[in-house]
């Protein structure tokens, strides 16, 4: 019984008003045994209904839809079903909407032009509670004036480096490898970062990093 639970696939629903795009996502996800598309919604209202009915692990959310846009739909879903992870899948990078949808509770932001493997890996990260933002979205954040302003929180230089990598969804072990220091030291820095940001977990910290543009710093560029 425990083995069956371990291999239980990630349950996904798509939310997009374009049938062809929904069909493309459905076809793409068939290549992965650990991901199961359990429902499709044409708009926000249908998405909210499907969350109640199907209890998915991850919702692939378009931003621009009639009646309810992706930000509004994400807000309702996260309020009603906080355990459901919302992953934005959109055709373009709109920085203001990126901020809004991350504030609403989305855990990631991916462009529809991403590869099949990248989509699958981002779904896995979302299901595991890891924040992932596409490189194109990050590049857009790099260009924002607010990213050049003084940080809102007084982090040390090392904490800023850890915060930047944490905001990309890296684990403590992966951050330790990038910075060439021990995982125990990383855990200490993460604890301090959470305290200074006034958040309870890594996901909230990562979302704060994206919202503030803290991930768009020189610290990221040095390690990729």
C-alpha cells in the first residue's frame, strides 16, 4: 500500500480558454508516467469547480481569460484550496501580472514556449512546494528599476546570495554546492532569512523574492 502511495502520479488540471493549447498540454503530459492530467477548464469559474471536484495537486493557469483572469482565479483557488499549487503557464511576460499572481499565491511562472521536459520538471517542483520562475520572466525582472533599489530587508551579502538561489527553488544541498559551503551553514542562513523576512517557510520566502525583485540580482548571475 505504501508503495502505491509513493508512485501516485501528480494530479494536474489545465486552465486555458484556447482548446488547441489545452490539447497540446494534454498531449505533452502523456509522455510522463508521474504526471496525470485529470481535468481541463476553459475559464476561471470552471477551474474553481474542478478544484472542488477533482482536488488536483497542481493547476496550470493561463493569465488572460474572459470573465475571471488568472490572477483572480488564483486568488480564489488559494483561498478555498490552499494545498493546491498554482503554476502560471502563459504566452508572455507581463511584470505587473507576475507580481500580482505571485502575491495571489502562485508558486511558479512558466512560458508556453518551454520544452516538454521543462514543463514536467516545473510541475514536479510545484507539487513539491518549490517556487520556479522561467528565465525569461527573471530577465524581465532584471530590467525593472525597482530591482536596482536598496533591498527592503537587511540581509548580509551571504544571505542575499542564499536568498537569490532559494528564490529559484534550489534545495539547501544544491545551494551548498553552488556556494561551496556546508548544508548546515545554508540551513542556518535560511533560518535567518525567514526570520528577517517575517515568513514561515521557503515558499513564502521565494514568493517574496520574486515580488521584490530580490531574485534579479548579481548573485544569481555568478552561479549560472
